C-alpha cells in the first residue's frame, strides 16, 4: 500500500465537496479531494445544470407565445437543445474541474474512498490518505428505487438518464410528482415526447402550498403532459411494443422509456461508516458547523445531501463553507464561534432554505409554506396581478404567499408561482434571514413596472 498525509481529506468532488476543499485550502491547509466518478459531481453532469438546459428552451418558447408580435415556431429543435446541454456538461469531460482543483491548491485523487480508521481514508483498497486534522464527507445522495413488481425486468430511467439522453422517446412514463418528476415531464414534453406523469395525490409538489400544485398541474397539461392523479404504478412488464405500466385503477400505459423519480436518500453506503457507529444508507447527522454528531472528536465532518438537512446544491455549498472554515480554524487553534448566524454555522438551514422549481410556471419558495401549528402566524395569499406581470406576458397567471410571525412582525416564509418568478426569490430570502420588520420592508420601494411590485400588494393585503 502507498500512503500520503494531508491536513484534510474530502470525500466527494461535487459542488459541495469542491467548496469544502476550497475553504479548507484557503485556510492554509493541505487538502486531498477524492472522487470515484466525475469531478464536478451530480449537479454538473446529471442534475441541476443539464436539467435546466433542457427546460429553458421550452419555457422560453411558451413565454414568447404569450407576447403578440413575436415570431416563433411551434416547437423547439431537440438536436440544438441537446448540443447546448452537452456544451454545459462538457459531454462528461471533467478535465476542467480537475484543473480548477489543482489551481486552488487541492490534490485531486481518483478512486472510491472508504473510512478505514480515525482520520484515515483508503482509496480503491491500496492507497491510504491520512488526515492530520479532519475528513469531510460530501458524497451527496442516490436515487430511491421503489419495489414495483416487474421493475427488475426492464431498465428504467433515473434522473441521470433523463438529463443525459440524446434521443426523444416517442412515449415517456414518469413516476413521481416531486421536483425531478415535474421538471423532466415538462422538459421532455416540450422536446416532443408523449409524456404520462403518474402521481399519488391530487396535485404535484405536495410539500408546497396547494395553489402551487394547482398552477403547476395546469402548466404541465398546457405543455401536453398527461397527468394521472391519485394513482400509482402497480406493476411493470416488458411488452412487445414497449414497457407496460399498470396503474392503480387498472389502466395500462405502454411507453418506450420509464423514468422513476421517487426521491433520493443520503449517499452513505460503502463509506465504512459502520465502524464508527453510523448506519449506512442513513444521513450523517451534523451540528451547524458540519461536525458529525455520532463520532467523538473534532475530525469527522459532512456537508450537503449526505447530511439529510437541506438537499439542495446551494444549501450544501453553504454548509460546506461552514465546515471548511471550521476545520481550518480548528487546525490553527482558533476559536470557532458556534452561535447562530456566525460564519462557522449553517443556521439558515433551519429558517430560510430557498428553492426554485424551473417548470413553466416557475415555483420559488423560501422558509415556511404555511403557518406553524398553534401559532398566531398569519398567511396572506394574493394573485400576482401588477403592471409588471401584465407587461411581462398576456394572460399572466401567478400567485404569491407570505407567512408572517405577527408577534415579531417579520416574515417566516414566502412563496411565488408564475412565469419568471425565480428572480424574486433572493429578496424574500434576504427579508427572512435579516428578520426585516414589515414596517421597514414597506420602505423597500419596488421599481415600476416590475413584477416585484407584488411585494407592495402583499404588504397592503397584510394591512400596511
């Protein structure tokens, strides 16, 4: 066996691992970054980036059709859409990410890393990396595959196949009404597939306010998606003319590809965590600095989806900044301030997690989606109907919600749904994180005529 010693070893070179490694290196530490697939990770090649590249042309075409006088066709060009997506993903070539790591003073290490001792990571069974100070686990998440009878007789799509395919299936079945399900259903419908989306409830995106699911459901159907509500896939079979999906009500759909989008779980299997009392497959529970709670000593940290805290790339990178900075400070014997909202804590995970669903209409939300049980919180819902939205698109349809802590007079949550509302989200996030009193927020005057004027309408509806 060969061996090397570093100050920090980071397992997982997706965006979260890259940030953790960079922050530790910026703090003057010698860092190794271990990756068994592609440097840049899931988000860069199979998730956030390619999925949005697939969605954007269809959203733009729909938006253009809402403005008279704009010459547009009836469909997007799949070949050009795929080519643009491939440009963003580099067709899977991670050489640029490896070069970035080296330029940041980080040593890239290819291979599967396993924890084989305290502060010890063994790569591919024969290369031992010893960390003087800490190991940071940033291995993300993996798909959940439901136990559907017959699913092992076919090769279903997961999110990776859905974002990387370069041919449009004539018929696509999608199981799951979460973010991946609705985004990919709409993307492939606009690319020309006949798409059948199967969901268990009355509407998609059940974790959001009901009006969100209702508007997204209408948008999916307008895009040509056949949505089967209050349903499920009871069994799967490989038929002569395609994959046969038997639904809950007995209806049989025949599709060419079947996308299973039923959620993800922390990627903790195969890391050797059992030796440290951590159940493989479950989350690595951490405190707000990223330190793994179940392991004694200040040496094992984690960030991102693997923690189960807030499974979003941007939130994982936020946690990685806290973990990397904490490790660097501890290595230098500096005091780490663990109080809320310090530079070393990912406090926003508990209060202000922003998320965008890039369907048409878009969904942008942060914080709570409803009042807290037993509280005096107040919920205000309005239509997005201002001069800016009317100018933005003929027949603009959208809604907005605020959740207000009436005792402190601050926002706890904001939800927008409508065309192009994603760019409204950061102002809401700032208002929640900053705990801006509503009577002060009243003085943040929105420019006219923009959709941001909805803020004024929300505050007026609240009573200001």
